[in-house]
C-alpha cells in the first residue's frame, strides 16, 4: 500500500495518548475520516484521563492504556489487538511511551512525524512520515496526517457534543443572561502558570468594567485548588470557583457557555477553541504560533520572543521549533495591562 491511498482503507488505528490539547487537535482527523471515508473503521489508543473527554466522540472504538500500568499495560494492549492488522496506523505522538504503544499495533503503513519533530527514536518505529516542515501550528501538524493519507483536511472540524447532563450542570451554576469570563489558570507545567494576583486583577476588571461573571475552572490537584483559592482571595469581586468540581464533559459545556476564556498554554485553551469560544492565551514559555488557540491567535498575549532573548540569548527563529522556555519567572513577562487590552478588544468584537 502506498500513500496517499487511492481507495478508502478498511481500518485505521490512531495512537495519541496525551495530552488534552493534543488529543483535541487529533479529533478533526477523525472527523475528516468519518466524513470522507464513512465505511472505514477507526480505533483510537489513548490514556485514561484523555478518554474521559474523547468518550464524547462518536463512531470510534477506543482502547485505553493506563500509564501507571507499565509493561502490564502493553501486554494487555497486545492481547486486545491479537490477530488484528490495520491498513494504516497514525502515530501522532513521539514520546517513548507512545512509540512502545505503536509497536504493539500491526499495520501495513505506520505514519509518523517528520525528522524535525520526531524524538525518542520515533522514526525507527515508522514506515512513513508526514511532510517535513519547521514552522507549523500543532493543529495543522495533526491535520497533515489526514492529508498525507489522501483526505481533504485543510481546516478543522470538531463537533464535540455537549451532553444533557453537562448542559444542566452549566444552567444550574452559571447565570443565564450574563457574559462569562472563564479562567482556567493552571497548566500541567507549573512554570507556564501566571501569578494568582494577576489573574485576580484581570478578573476584577472584567467584572467591574464589562459586568462579566467570572468562573474559575481546573482539575482536582492540590496545586490547582491552591491557585483558585489565591485568585479568590486577591479579588474584590466574587467568582464562581469550580476548580476540582467539574468533569471533563461538564467542562465542554462550560467552555461552550463562556463568552471568553483566559488561560496559559493548556488543554482547555484548545478545547475552548474547538467549541468556537474566543481564548486569550498567555504565552511566554511557549510560542503561540505553534501552540496557541488556533482561531484566537490574535487574542494571545505572546512574550515568547522576549523570553527567547532574555533566557536563551536567541531570537525565536534560532530555536528549535517547539522549544519550551520553562525558566522561573518567564511568565512574569506578561503584564496585566496587556491582558486587559485583549479583554477590551474581545468584548468590543463581541458587540460588533
């Protein structure tokens, strides 16, 4: 079998274990397959946390690998796939764990990332690669898998459903007629997080100047709970603090209900983008041109160029594409006034 294929394959296996933002980027590939090759069977191997979100995606068989299970998890996966061979495997993740997961899959074609974006010996596990490029948004990078196998996939389509339970949860918690600023303050990389008092200053401005209801959202970890408490303690206005209290399906409903989202480079930024909600992304550790909310890049406050100069002594173009600058204090380059200006711009655009 050669790429691009000339007729729809019978079966495709996707390997994208994590993280929430990246699996969100992969969903448009599924939608392109379903729309253009409706008879093709899709299997997706993912992780347990991400499955809580991906379970909303219809028409896909999911196999879940628990990263805590170690070698037992790989043995279980091989047993689940025993005797099965796919026409194509799309290996959309390059970590060692993902590479070992892909090695459990039998497929005629194993399509992975190009040499510039591969790591952990990724290329040794693949038979084919997507076209090489040095400067491409991660979303388009994922869509390049669809284009490489022969699909027309220039722009993303998600169609994430909001469950009735999630809609009821949002209706019960969030005022119906008020504009909502949802703040998801924490990334899985703590150095990417902004200071609580700065979030609070923007939240107070949005509440006082634009009469917005402020909702705090996040996971159940102690660090996220502490961040939420610190933001509330620093605010003059009240906020609805849902950190640790909403499920991933409920988060989808909240992001659809929100009028504006404020967050660092984290999964909810991309999920909000998938729900067509504007996002003010805070970028200094990472470059928004690569990993910002795809349809809201003009709303991002991006200090990556300053960070590259200060912490690496280079311009962004001199760094490897995808470089993260996770030095202490990097997010302090983002000032409150710059974020408030983006809030004003976003609200003005809503009114127009």
